[in-house]
């Protein structure tokens, strides 16, 4: 454990590489704020953040680890598991002194002081990607694109300052350029604005027209100025020392740009048309677009060192072009999954696949190095690594892969596993100096799957261990006049957190006065404002809520708390600190107040469906100290409806259709998070069909089909053979070419739009044709044989008696039969077929009904 104190020299610093190395806030390196718990290693903060020139951090989401890569060599020299971070999206902002981690999923911003090597502060902001963090030197800003608010804050402690500015919402972009100017776009006004930011004031320093007012805008901050593209028109404004408006050769609908552009070439990507539009910044002229290959769905292209890199996440590759559109080849990422992240940092371009083990680092000459983020032979990073030249046309990533060190697969951990590991650091640590002593306090950190076992406080000259229930400590025996910084770590069964650092304070010195007249009020949005009278000799003040909530250190006589637990009563004490951190006694507690916050998210479930409606319901959401005024319900992203009940029915829906219902609550503090459920409406009643015989001849049968109106397809088939299409309602169908005296089966089948079907059967017999045995001779009983074929060569299958009639269905040509002395000495080779039996000669036949010629041929 490294001790903290006045004699402790600053640890390694990240050198400044402004040329081509500015860290883009808007290009997301998908790390979790769980990095707070493990990025620096357990108990090894100083070693992990001893970052040398050219080091970049790359994120791997599935194993939940961050890899430190030397951009010059492409070597991984450290892997750190991130217990809290699997599945989180985190934006990273960094300069020589500070590393800011913005967790988009939790809304928490965390600060790492790179000069003292530890975690120093945290700040809660609105969840989601609508809040941006910008950093330049010792200045930092939060840009809330949704509300239009810009707030300054101290990047070392994340304490917000008095610098606040409101611009018409929504905002577009938001970042510092290389000269330290903060730029944002104001689409409603059609302008871009440069904002000056100090510790006490934020103000618009310059405003320039960029696009037509009210048009959507895509903004990329340049090294000096800003580029704004009208994504519903064709205007591109390049704002530097002057304003140049360019007209694109085609509409910029859906255009995208990187949040930060490094160098003298900008790029506008047109995903819908599959084109890229290079924009030269030295002398901006009308740009010319070039086409991407068929099948490429591009994410925002990134320019770097005169080349244009176009990520194609669908095919897990990056296409490389020169600014004229000449295809220089393709950088493959073997095994890549999901989106690709491109950033220009430390004079290199990094291409990262957060969902896989592979990444690439590209130097200014176009030479790429394959990085295996999962390699196990680290720290050290002395293993061989493939060095790959810029690809020739047609390369298509043949040299991709894991550089010979990959383990393959998705890593040791997968999404959905329980997030267990060492605790997060207990930030912020508050230090109050006294006479030969310092009083410390800290909040409970995230426990990450196991209870806290102990806390350890260390400083230059000593360390102490405290139990899990202790979060305050008085460190005595210190030297008056000596500056101290204290580090606090938390331990559970999985390990020890990184260090959380206090401010530097100096025991001894003059004690400032105790603050007086401490008053707390609740704003109309539920936040708490605490105010007090100025105390003599006070440098700053520590404001402590009751109940162990996190304190604030401010240098004004008021403090705002916007993340207290809604519905819980609080009082506040204020302690003043002198020039060296010497603390007064705490003030008398303020009056008690109960803050309120936005409601909890409703727990929505589907309570009923039928073929035309979906009903959802939910128990009352947690009001968090303020009565819920209404709920909002929304179907499939449409217009939200206001309801006062805890259930809602959506009607007039199409059957068998999947819908998404979203519900959220509102009180005086604002709206809750949204909760969505899916439901599918029921199917209608199945269709019906019936079929009946309505007519017949010797060779045809007519049927009638009655099909319900819901049927979309109808057929009627004969004995499963030939079929005819039928319509809804009643239709008539004649089947011809049949045999007389024969029975036939009919089946009608209908299907509706929901793949429900029904059948209806019927049967009928064609008109009977019969013949009588006209055989006459001296014998009283003259019979004729019935044969299986139209001849007398085989054995008879029956006898046809004199004078009896049989039904026949067809005629055939066969053996010639001579009816000697009978039937007029008839001689004929015609035979008649009896249904289901055999053949008899026509020579002995006397047609009872019908005629021989009416019979079809067998």
C-alpha cells in the first residue's frame, strides 16, 4: 500500500499530444463506470495509471475488461477486469491530469486524478447519451443536449461551479476545440455557439449562423472551430476564424459526423445513399461525394492523416479510402462482433471491437498493428505482435486476426452474469483538519456482490483499518503545518477497491469561525438548497446531510443537493475550512426538509389481450416524496396519453399484431424512467366453409361453396386431385370429365390472413347409366361373364344374369364378341365397365338408360 503525504512526489503523467491526440468526448470507448472499481488494479493504483506517451485504453464488453495499449507498438501491457461494467456504455474524456468516466447507463460521472493516481469525486447526471462531458485543461463542462443547460465543474473533484448557461434546447454536439473553446450547435436557432467558461461564469463568446433555423444539425468540433451539417438540407458550415458555407451535391438526409475531428480533413457520412463526403478544412470548397461499395452500411467515417476510415459493422471491417475516393483496401477484424469504435488519440487511430477480443492501431503512415485485448501474457507486454502495412486494394483483412496471442471465443465472462468483485472506491473522501489531527468521512461504495469487510485509511506515515460499519475516522498524532492526503480503500471477499483520495489538508493553523444560520429549503423540483452566513477565515465549506449521505465541499455560502433520497427527511450541518483545510466545529443542524425526486419506474405487465386490444396494468410507482400527478402510456412509440389510473386499454388494434407499450410516471420533480412490455393481440375466429352438391350429369357434378368473409384463400378439390379457386361468400363450381354412375368426394378449404384454416366435405354421384343383359337361348338362365379386362381371356370375376341390369360408367375397345342368333346377330368389340367390378360385352347389352355413345371412353 503506497502511503500519501506531503513528501509524496506526483506519479507519472500522461504527456500532452495535442496534435492529433485530443481525446474525443463523443467517440464512445464503451467502458463502464465499474472502471471505478477495478481499472487501476486492486491495491495498485499508482502502477496502473503510470501511463506513458502513446497509451490508450480499449474496452472489451463480454469479459468485462479494459486493456491498456501502447499505440506506438500496439502491445497490450495490462488487462484489468471491470466487475461493475459488463454491458454498460461509458464515454471517456482525458487529458494530462484527469480521466473522466461517464457511465451513460447509470448517469454517474467519476473522476481520476492522474497526478495523484486515485479516484477523487463523482457526480450524478441524467442517464443516457443526451449529456456530454467536455474537458480542456483544468476546465470541464456538462452539456445537457435535451435541456440546453451547460454547467461548469471542477474535473479534479467533480464539484459543480457557479458557471451555468442555458441555451435553447435541444443542443447538438458539445466539445472543446484544441484552443480551448467550447462549441455547441443550437438547431432551433440555426447557429453554432462558442462558450467561454471560467470558475464563476459561462457565457456565449461568439455566435455564427450555420443552418436554416429549426433544421436538424450534425456537429463535429474541429481543431479550431466547428463543422455543422444541415441533415434535412444541403448546407455545410465550416466555422473557423471565418464562416464558409458549402452546398453538398446531394441532400444530407440522415448524415452523420464524428463528434470530434482531428486534422485538416472532415468527413460527412451519408448512410442512406451509401456515400461519403470529404470536406477539406484548409480552403473549404464545394465537396464531391464518392460511393461506397454495394452492401456497406456505414457508421460515421473518421478522417485520419489524409485517409478516410469507414466502419462497416455489419461485415466487421473498416474500409480505407483516400480523400478522392480511391479504395486503399480493407482492414479486417477477425472474430469481431457488434459495432466498431474509431478514435483518434495520441497521434494514432484506434479501431476497437468492444464485443470481441480484436482491435487495431493505425499510425500516421497507415501502418496497422493488430491488438489482441484478451492476451494473457500481461502485464509486461513483451510478446511478439504482428506489424501489418497499409493494405493493398483487395486485401480485405487477410492479415487480420489475434496476432498469435488470442484465446478465442468471447472471453471468460459473458453478459448476464452476476457482477461480483472488489468494491468500488468510497468516493468522495472528506478531510477536516484540526490540531495535530484530521477527521475523515466517506460514503459506502458499491459492494459488488459481497458485503464490505473492512476499510483501510492510509497516509504518509501510517495506516489504520476500520470495520465495515465505520465510515468516519479521526487520524491523530499528525504534524501541524504538514500537508496530508488520505487514501481510503474498501475490501470484500473478492478483493480490495482502488484508492479514493481526499483533498490535501494541513493540520494546525487558524481555526475559521463556525457557520451560522444554516437553512435548508426544497425547490419546486424537489432538490434541496442549503445556505448559511459567511464565516470569517473560511476558504471553503463542507456541507454534510444527516443519515450518512455524501457531503459536498463548496467555496460559496450555498450548496445544492439533487441526488438525495426522495421522501426521506434530512438536516444539514456546515463546517468551514481555513486556508490549509483547518476545520471549525460543525454548525448547528439546519431545519429538517424532505426532498423529493422523480418517481420510480412503473412495474408494467400485460393484464389482457383480445383480437383488437391490449390492456396493461401496474402497481402504483414509488412517489419518492412527491405525489404522482399522472402516468403516461404510449403505444409503439406513438403519441403518449395521460392517465390517472394504474391500467390502460388500447383498442381498435389489428389482430395477431405485436405491440410495445411504454409507461412512465410523473410528479413535481419530473418523470420516471420508462418501462416497456410487449404484447400480441389475439387472432379472430377461424374462417368457415361448407360445400354441397347442387347438380349432376352423366359426366359432371356441380357443387356450391359457402366461405366466410374472413377467408383470404379458398379452394375446392375433387377427391384430393384437381381443384378450383373459390371466392368468399357463395360460389358455384362444376367438375367435368367424370364417369357416369360414379361417386366423388369434394373438399373445400379456406385460410385466413392469420394462417387459420377450415375444411368442408361433400360427396355426389354422377347420373346413372345402366344396361340389361339381353342374352336369349334355349336355356332358361342365360348368363354372361364379367371379366377384369375387355376380353374373355382371363377368369371371370362374376356373372351377369339374363334380364338383370347393371350400372356402367365407361366403354372400352377389346375382344370382338359375336352374339350369334341374339340381339340381331350383334357383333362388336365394345365392352362396358361396371363400377368397382369388371367389363361385360356390349354385344349382349340392352341399354336401359342412356346410350352407348353417351359413355366416355375408359
